[in-house]
C-alpha cells in the first residue's frame, strides 16, 4: 500500500512528527488513508511479466497490507500501476520522482526467475515439510505465522532463506 505523492506534499512530514521509536509512522490521517492504494502487481493483458521490482522513495508513506475478500477493516482500493522496463530508466525515474514509487517489470532474466522460484519452493519445503510438489500447492498453512497485520512472513527464517539471498545477490535488484 502506498500513498502516492506523500513524499512531496508534506504528508510524510506531518505523520512523522508524532512517530516514536524506530521511525514507524501510524497513519491516522483521514486524507492520507483515503489517498492510499494497494498496488496490483499481477501480470495482465498490458504486462505479461514474470517478476516485478517495486522501488519507492524512503519518504513515501507505505505499508505492507493484504487486500482480500473477507478481510475486515481498512481496504484501500486496488491500483494498477504502469509497468516500466528496466532499460527505460529515462521514463521510470521521472515517475518515481513524481509519484514516489515505481514498478519495474521483468528486472531479472527468465533463468534467474526460474532459479528463484526453485529456491522459494525449497525454502518452503524446509518449513512445511517435503510434501509440497510445486508452488501452486502453497496455502496459508504452509507459510510461517505472520507477526503483523501486513502479511509479511518474517518467522521461520524465510526472509533469510536461499530464495531471499539469491535475489539480494542479483545485480539487477541490488
């Protein structure tokens, strides 16, 4: 979830004034909550990508959040961002500067995507047992418990598994 242009219009600074601790900002400002959108990064007719890299300005108001049927409470609308090719830096840099975020389609070559998916399945098998045959079988019970309401899966070492370190080591991502 992002609040477009919040890095430029003073929203971040207003919210930051009340922040404590490690800099986490609680967004209770109705205007910012109303402007928030959930990025819909799934492939579609306009972009048949296999991978996406999302970058944002460090002052852009953003939060992990799962959008889904049956989820109670705040539901920012789904927003389909433009997808830029990695080589189109002259196009995506101005978008990043203006909106505060950018979605870059297919930053990795196909063989790297294949390897990343293989490693993700390997990491999930270590957590859930060897019964998983492919990623299409993965369900909520195969994932580590989440510590927050943003659906980030930090438990069980998943964020330090072979999948995560493989991606961190790719020059197109780093």
